[in-house]
């Protein structure tokens, strides 16, 4: 199986140079970082529940997440300063490509709800929420431990996108195997 990094450097980058108006390989879009984020209301009731999402993110990415804590107290939500709210991590380099390969080759084919991802109209980054994190094959082995996971948010950030046309962003993400479609006007249905 060809990794997504090899697919990008050997095939997709050369294809984008030929199909888009670009100055060369250095001006092409590339995946800059992936941000994975988890937060839950259950953490306010019992902060020890933070162990489960932190372990899940470590198993998925191979990197230890950072705990997000409340910056100030909010009496309405019974939130005190310093209470844990969730955990997050940012992936770059080889870990980013490994996670992206695992996500697009193993997770997306198994989860039919993620069959099409919409791009935002003003920037080519992808933001999506996952409701069922247990669809990842690496988490299915410990399903008893991870059964209380509610979901996660994943942000895929692209570099070299400032002067890029929206169709280039769509071609880039779909070339990596992600099922994206262009943004639609409000009120229009999918074809």
C-alpha cells in the first residue's frame, strides 16, 4: 500500500503542476498540520474521565495530547478556573502522514456517514467532527475501555493556499483520497 506522503510527492504534486497555474513544486499546496481535539461535558462532572480520550488520542496518533484547562470561572456552567475541558494535539511530519493515511485508507471506507466532506468557501482547510471514533480499527481492540468516547474534531490545515483557486483545494484533497465536494449555496440540495 502506497502511503499518502509517497502518493503526494510522486503523483499528486506532478499532476497539480500540470493541471493548475503554478510556478512549480514549491508553490503547490501541501498538508501543513493536523489538529485533533476532544472535549466533553462529562469532564465537568468527573475529571478522571479525561484518561479515556487522552489514551484514545495517544493510541490513534502515537503522540501524547495536551490537556485543555479553563482559563476563567463561569458560574452558569459550574466551571472553575483550571478545570479540565478536554485534550488536543497537533500532528506534523511523519506522524501527520501516518495518521492521514490511517484515516483516509482505513477509517473513511468503514464509516459511510463521512462519505462526502464539504470544503469551506473562503479557505481550503477541512474541518470535520467525528461522532463515532470507535470506527478506527486501532480503537476497536479496546472497545470496552473506549466505549464512553463521544467524538472528536479533526482539522486539516493546508500550506501555500493564499493565492490558490478553490478548485485547486478540491483537487488537492480529492487527490489524497478524501471524498470532498465544493461548497454549496444555502438552501441548495446535493445532486
